[in-house]
């Protein structure tokens, strides 16, 4: 449970930064940002694995770049579920996926998530 909370906080930070630097990504309040982070965590846990499997041939052909589209679709799906969080278009979703992914990567390297794998 603690890991989910920390991941939601990191995701909220990534979505907040996305809204600041990516045109077309916006949220109406801190509550909607936190809700978007939680919903995105659930979407990534439930829907994303299925999408990764279904799009595996495309991902292989594009040498993994299609995963950006999958991640953008998960962010778009989250925005579709929530009224206070919006992503306008595929490029905004891809930008948000890149920013959120970089923030998650930095947080994992700072807090040593890889340490647990040993």
C-alpha cells in the first residue's frame, strides 16, 4: 500500500510537470491532479499490460517506440475518466507520457527502487 501511495505521489508530480511544460495537458485543481494520478496508477496496473501484449508486434517493429503511444493512450484514458484532467490530442499525450516517465525514472533512481531487485 505504501508503494502505491509513493507511486501516486510521483505520478502526480509528473502529471503536474506535464501540465506546466506540455501544451494541451491541464488540470483544474489539486484534487483532480491527485485523482488523475491514482486513476492512472490503476489504469497502468489493469489496462496497460493487456495493451502491451496486444500491441507487441507493433512495439517490436518500432523497436519499442510504440510504447510511447501506449503510455499516451493510458494517460488519455485517464483524462477520459476524469472531468478535471484533460489531454488534448495524441501529441499532448505523448509529451505527458515522456515527462511522467522521466519523472518516474528520476524518482526511482533517487529512491533506489532498483535496490530491491537484488
